[in-house]
C-alpha cells in the first residue's frame, strides 16, 4: 500500500525540519510531500534538503494548498495519507494511530477533545460553537472541528481531490465529507501550541477565520 505524508507550509522555516525529522523517526519509509504556499523564508529549500518532495505554489492559503496536495497525491496513486501541519503542533508519534484508524473509517482526525492540549479561550469557544453546528447538521458526534491532523484513505483522497474548497478547510470539510458518504472518526491526540508565528485560529485573524468557517459550514450544508 502506497502511503504519503502531506504537509502544507507557509513560512515555517523555524519548525519544518523538526517536523520532518520526527515524521521520519516514526515512519522511516513514508514519502513526504510539502506544499509550499509561497514561502519567502527558505521553507521549501529546507524541506528539499531533508528529503521531502516539494510542490511550490503562489500564496493561496491553507485550503488551496491542501487541495493542490490531494490532487498531486491522487495522481501519484497514493492510497493512504497522513496530513499534519508544519508548525510542530501535531506530534508525529501519533501518526501511526491515525493510520491504524483507517481500518474503521475513511477519514481519521486527531482530536484535542478530552486531552490536555493547550488552546486559547477564543479557540476553545469558537471550536465548541462550530462543532455544535456540525453535529446538528450531519448527526456525527464530532468534538474538534478545527484540527488539521488527519489520516485519509483512498476514498477520502478522491472526494477531497474533487470537492475540496479553496477558501476554508476546517468545520465545513466535516459536512462535505459526511454528505459524500465518508465515515469520519476522531482519535484523541494531545497537541502542543505552535512555538513560532501565529495560528490562523488566534487573534483578529482567528475571528475572521471563524466567521468564514460559519459561512462555509452552512454553504456546504446546502450544496
């Protein structure tokens, strides 16, 4: 079975190397694809130096970078994908558990729920509100609808390659997946806060992203 890791990245030179090393420690034979979303700090060059395949694109945002990655991997015949962020939040040692979860689901999500994962109050409140909306719409008991630590099987990869939006990629993707027949499962994973830079879920940017997420959830429910 062909497996690959997918890492979207924008200006993550401070953390990308440790992420790649950690992933290689857990999954030494896995192929790694980094989608560099217009970085200007040498992220792509470091990823290449440490053995990743790199697809470079103009700055388009997180969701668009993921869509590029899915289409690239589907074209290469990949059957399972472990997806993690380049900022060090997602512990590579949990990747095996997520991949194992694909025996029971098409899409396995590493969830901060019921763990000791630190998160600012704004993120916790925003996630709770979005999760409630998602549960009401798709009747699936999901709790962490902002996590981007995922494992995907071939069916999920094909669905995402075809239908993934280019603007928002969190709670709305849960609705998209359920409406297209994917089985979704959450697995508790204790995650760290990013050390460098700012999360798209924090501060003014986080508030803006939350509003876009609400719109995208209900847009997807009408699709």
